């Protein structure tokens, strides 16, 4: 079975190029200047001979001359081919070019008689002959499934998509710079782990043949990063992938990017300040403003962001109060919430919050003081032992960042781990080496996890996580 089915007229032109002694898939083209720079600095560069390269997006034949538009990732410009200028042989080669081909050109930068900024081509090089037609004559690739499956096609046919991913890179760079300027050190921790810990999620399992042991793709790096705190690395962060063998939705992809930050001698209070400053810094860099478009409205990131207790929001939106276990279970049953008859009421309350409250949280808000029973890695609040020093940052109707005052009491941590498990097999999955690290002493600390993909969704006004991940997970195409 052929992997691609080239257009016949393009194959014929490919053969003709080779007959004319032209390599349709050329080599390096040094000295190519970005098209955006040529357009921006046109007045200063006008009259100069320049070299540039790009993909043909439009071709208009005029007998012994033709106009083409070419684009790169910085912009686009018109180029003019004339038989008189090029000579018969080169003009014949130029006639084998089509929309989608990539070419390098050299020529004078000048205005046409109608005032169009144009390169008058004196020399050109074929760099890649496209054998497949571009989508919809360059009006943009619209089919969502095809866009995600063929991201290369999506990027060069939809400028908005390309700009989204360039902005994603800018956001991640801004996050790194922000933390490094504040003395945090970037580290790397294992992606394959012998114990799947640090979060409540279903892991992907694999097997290491040489050691003959099961391994898990990590669901979170938290327990390894806190070992670094115990080892004396006082301010650390990691930006990397997590993997969770769970559902796919507009907010969830099984492989996703997280930032995790840990600071010795901090708390969830210091993490709130850090999170607010970090997100505002990234917004200014990526959007130039703290007023960020979201659909037809805007999200105002201007600090300070409000802090609202979990149970206060539950009472406001659902009429449920802390301790009303029967009412919580009854609403969970009415709304067909997972585990309505068997799970702890605190966990049911958290699931109800996710289903019925979070959509209302559009502007940024720190939801604080979660039940301790669903926060096994967080310290209890001083004066209220049933509440955790934990927050989750919400905006655009979704959770972006959980954070804790980290529990550093090894005996309490072991007790909480044991509360979470039921079977002997589950007991074996407790990360004993992490508890041992706490036994040697870990300083009080604040810790934060920030979903990079969701942050990019907010700052680029994208409705789906698939729009901000270059290659989201998809089912194989039919017949594959």
C-alpha cells in the first residue's frame, strides 16, 4: 500500500524538473532573510538585492511572467518572475512550480507599478517540490480531525495555529526566566518510576526487560522533587511531561506538560504570591496585557486575586455546608457522581465542585482550605486540623494549579499513605524511599504544580487542550 498518493500533475512536474537537471529537493540555502524583516524594513532595504526563502501560497501566471506569494513563519511577500530577466531555461524551470512548493529566491526588493512590495527574482532554487495539494486553496485547514492528525499541514495553512505554538514557546520561556531570576534551579527527575506516586491517577504501565521489573510512566514528579528539598536543594522546579491513563476531553490529554515548583521555608501562602506573579509575568510577555481575551469576553488578571474557601464556594453555588454528609451524598446520587454511595463525603464534595462549581470561576481565584482527607501530601491548617493548607488556582472555568504547604512529618505522612490504601498490593505501592527521605529531615516548604497546557489555553484564547499540544493523542485512522 502506498503511503501517499501524489497528484499526477505534480508528479509530471517533478519528472520534468529532474529532466531539466534540477534537484527537486534542494540542499542548504544560506543567507535567507526572514520575510517579516523584509516587509518591516522595506523602506531601508528597497533597491537592495536580497536572498530569502519560503513556501509558495499563490501563483498567478501571465504568459511570459508570473507573480507568486511566498510565506515563512515571520510573514509573506510577493515575488515576480519574468522570462526576460530569467532567460528561457530558468523560466521553464519556474513553470514547474506550484502552490505548496518551497523555493529560495534572490532579487531586487522594489515596488510594482501598483505599489506592491515585491522581490524581482534574478535567481531562484527549488528546495522542495510538494506532491500533495494544499488544503482549500490556502483558505485554511478546517477539518478538526485532519488538523490534529496532520499538524504540519495545519501549521503552514493556518497562521493562527502557527502563532499559537510560537506563543506557547514564548510562555514557557517566560516561566523559566521568571523562576531562574528568583534563584530557582531547573532539575530533571525520572519519567519512568518504580512507584506511581505524587498524585491520585491511573498510570501507564510498562516493563523493564533487563531488570525484570514493572515500571510506570510518571503521573507526577512531586515525590522526587521533595527528596531534593531533603537533600539541600532549596529552590527547584521542573517543566516536563506527566502521563495519566485516563479520559480525553477539551481539558485532558493523557500526556501533558506540568511545571512543579518547590521552595524550602515557604508555604501555600508564598506559593500563592509566586503563582500570581508568574502568571501575570507570562501574560505580559505573551499578550502584552493583563486583560486576556476569552471567547467573546475577557479575563482580567490584574492582582490581587481573590481567595475563597472551598466550603464557602460550595455553600454559595450548591447550598452544601461542611459536615453535611447526608446532603452531600444525596446530591452526589442525584447528579450520578462517581462513588456516590461508597466514597468519603469529602471526596464526593470535591467531585461535585468539579462538576458544578468550577465552570463559574472565570476570572482568577484561589480556592483555599480543602478538606485534609483529600490532601494526603499537605499540612493541616493550624487551628483547624480537618482542613489542609492547600489552594487550587481556577480561571476560565478550569483548574490550573494546585499547591500545598508540604507535609514534612514522616510519621504523619506514613499514616496518611496507609489511610489511602486498602489491600496489601496497594501497600506495596507506597513510596517508602520518599518517606525515608522525610525521615532524614525535609525543611518546611511550599509546593506548586501549574498545568502549562491549560495556561497556554488561557493566554492564547484556545477552547481545547488539543489546540495547544502539537501532537495530541488520537485514535489511529480507520484502515491504519
